[in-house]
C-alpha cells in the first residue's frame, strides 16, 4: 500500500478540486491520476492554451494535415512537370550528342496513366419476339400515334395583343383523362 504525502494548495484550489473530484472519481488520488494520464496520453500541455475544446484542437490538427498533404501533392506535381518538360528533353539531346539513338531506347521509367474505360460500341443484336407480341406492340404504337395526332390537330396558335403568342389545346376533361390513362397503361 502506498503511503500518503501532503501537498500545500491554496484554499480556493482545494475547494474546487474537491468538488471536481466528487464528480469524477472515488478518491482524490484517483482523480488526480486520471487527470495526469489524460494529459500524458493525449500529449497536451496544460500551460499552452488551445481552442475552446479538444475537438477544436483536433480539427486544427486535421486542417494542418490536409494542408500539408496538399502541399506535398503540389510539390510532386511540380517535380513531375520538371521531369517531363526539362529533364527528358535534355537527356535526349545528350544521348543524341554522344551518338546514341534516344528514340529506340525505352525510357527508364514510365508514368502509369489511368485509362478511362470506354464503353464498346453497341453492335446490332438480333432479338426474336413472338409474332403475336410484335403485332400487339405495332397495334399499340399505331393507337398512340392516332391519339397524339388527334391532340396535335386540336392545338391552335393564339396571338394576343399583349405578350407572346401561345398554344391553346381544345380538349374536354374526359378526353384529357382518357389520354392520361392511356399513357399510364402503356408505360
């Protein structure tokens, strides 16, 4: 069993710690241990002020990390650009000067380019449909064509004295409802 030692604190600090300890742990020692563990595990220094909460500090660290990742990616892009635009042409000129054919040699390192998968052009596929079903489809198509030509024949262009001209459709509510039902049944 560990022995006890005393430490001197201000009276206001002791009152505050006692109230805090009642909420957090069974004894003062356990409370103080958990506080010290928290700061050690998370690498926080209580003397340094950080945001209003630990979550804000975590968000700041995440933003710093994202910024550094973006900087690294920008640096990589610059290096690749230098390699493509400056180093390779210079190497080709040096090889040409020394009499080696630069075009016949394979480059030392090639970058992999992500190729987009292009859909293959659709080839004509022959589909066989039973004759009865085909005839019914042809009949439905002809009926729909007749209905739409009937609707289009009832459309009139109206030119008003004010505003733009508009189209007027002369159908009874029953006919409109019948067209809606036909559309719904055919879809």
